[in-house]
C-alpha cells in the first residue's frame, strides 16, 4: 500500500470546504477503499458528475434527493445508495444532512496535497 490511513478519530480530522459551500473530510483509506464524510446545509447540492470509482453512500443525517443516471429517489436517515462506476449522479439536501461515502478504489484526488 503506497499511502494509507487505517485509523481515525472524528475530532482529529480536518474538514475541507468545497466550492459549493458543502464540506468533506477523508476518514480512512487504502489504495483499494476510502471512506469520506460529506456535510450539507439544507438546499446544498452535490452537482451531477461521474467518476470511475464505485461509490456506496449511507445517509447518517437528513434527507437527500439522489439522482443516478436520470432516476431519482428520496433517501432519508439510515438509507443507502450505490453509484456504479461511470454513472452520472448527484444529490440535493432536502434538510441539513450528512453522507458517509465509500469509494473503490480510493479517490486519489481527495488526498492529493
């Protein structure tokens, strides 16, 4: 493994503020897998995009309108969704919320310094 972070404590992880006003923090990762926490204010948007990584997301707080390949669903606290590799997807926070995302392989762009 070229670069790994195997353990994490929430109070030791810095948030990165994103251009859209949302924020994220990389929790743990290996070359093969990454866990990332995203925080959204009500009305916050994760714009439609795609990437080669498979993504599984868990709604830790709030409710989100999730769109994957043109199909939408409302997913609330405790719900999950999967984004296949290359699928166009995005979210809108219907209330203040938090997503826990996992990516395989890891998102090198999230840890590049």
